[in-house]
C-alpha cells in the first residue's frame, strides 16, 4: 500500500537550518548523522508525556534521497489524530505524509522519499496510553536498508550469510541482547544493538553488517563491550554470528597480538605497613598476569602505558581488566594513541574524527571489558 500523502499546508520547519537537528520538549533518544540515524519520542517505550512537541530535521547529502523505517508508531487513537500525531514533511516537493496515530498507522514499514531533506514532527496533547514512536533512516546509498538479503559467503564453511544495514544510534534503543562476539548472540537479541556490542559497527556511524545463523548454545555469558552490557541468558534454538570482512578473507584477523615490550610513564613502588615492597611495573600489565598489575606512581598526572608490538600490525580492538580481587583497582576510562616509530603519536579519534575518543573502561577489578577500534589502526606502538 501507499502512505497517506498530501500537500504541505502548515509550517513544520525545525528551529535550526543545520542538518541533523532536533528541537522541542518531546524528543527522546536521538542520533542524527548525514547518512543514517535513529530517533524516538521522550520516554520511549514508556508512555510519552502530555503536551509535548518534537521536530527532527533530517538532511542527507545532495544527490541522495532518504529512506525512513517505522520501527514503532503507537500513539493514542483519536479522530484525525488530534490527541497525538506524527507528520512527515518533504519541503523540497511540498508533500506531507500522515498524520499518523494508532487508528491511522503507516501502511508500510518503509517510506522511500525522493528528497534529501525530511522534517519529522511529533505532537501530543492530553492522552492516556501509547508507547510513542521509534524511527530510523538511511540514504539511498544503502538500498538494502532494514531488509535482510541472503548471499553466498566467500568462506566455504559459511554456506549462507545475511547482510543488513544498521543506522546510527542503535546502542541506546530499547531491547536486550544476550551473548558476546566469541559465543555469538541469541537470535532474539536486538540485532543492530548486538552488532555494536560485537564491535562490527560504531554506534555513532552505523553501517552494513554480515552475519549467519547457526545452531544455538546452552548458555550465554554476560559481557561488557563497546559501552553495552549483554545479559546472561539460557538456551536458544539459533544464534547469530557476526562476521567481519577481514575474517571472511582471513581467519587470523581476531588473533590476540603479542606484546614484545611494555613501557610506562611511571610505576608504583609500594611499601606496605609491614615494610614489604611490591613493584607495580609496566611488564605486569599483560592480561595474563596473576596477582597485582601495573599502576602509575600515586598522584601522577597524565599517566600512560605503552605497548610495543614489535612490528606494525593492524589493531582492531583492546581488552582491559582490573588488577585482581585482592587489589580492587581498575581504570574507568582512557584515551588511546598510536605510533609507527615510537616518536610521532596520533590520538585515536574513532569514526567521527572530530575529537579524541574516550573509551569506557572497567567498573570492577574482575571483568574483562572489550572496545573495538572502528576504523582499525596500523601501528607498532600503542599508548
């Protein structure tokens, strides 16, 4: 079926002319980029507030058009959607889609526009129920957006894979995930959220993911990775395995890299109340070390730990852990820099490229925490 469409008769322009903006007191989780994004009403999936408004202005690159996917539109029913409404406007053609509410829902889950600019307007008055709305969008550069496509994998051991495009902003949407990159993910996990956890896409950018469905396992252990925690969960009939492109071409791309030498800005020479000494030197930073780890000298400013990989390597991620149960010390956040010669250092800025990326570290001294480098980096030295 076709979407309700009509000529735009009222002003629905957002307050700013900048691309990818939102305005109003009814805006929930929002991440808008030129190529894709995710947006929701306030409190989604809880009931949205009374008497609120939000206006999102979506702006794609010139020469492309926007594709909008309706993840959920659950607004209280009313005649002509007077109590709560969702209206989409294409200012380039003067066309409006909607208004939508529970008794006037979009007729198809995907709206293909012929415009690079779309305004999304959400209004609410007094109402009693409704989850609100969840939408995502991408550009015509991703024609397979939000649809699953089967294709034959270059890896003969994988007979069929699925390719899906995930928009930016999936990390903070409602829904649970079970599993981790090594185990795979329970097939009822929120797919694109699981892809962020697995480190195959960056949440602030989105991207194409490739995965396969394989036989499920008995138990999925909880894990913290890329700012997301998966749940511990029981048996599922099938599990989802994410495949990085390099892994399809070379099974060695996720090998743990050998560190030839450790160096640090300082180290802690501890002397306890009994006069016993303990050296928290850089070499003790290896993940396999038992007992105490590396620690900078107490009070040291801008402390760093340096890893020498011996030769230039493609580095795709990092795993950190606290000291031990006996010594409840851990690093909660950190920056990363890389160097090819040990002299000239480049801060890691992630997919946005605008500012140095702050990685979310550990919350206790026991659990391993993973963070992916998207894009990966080629370096010999890492700080």
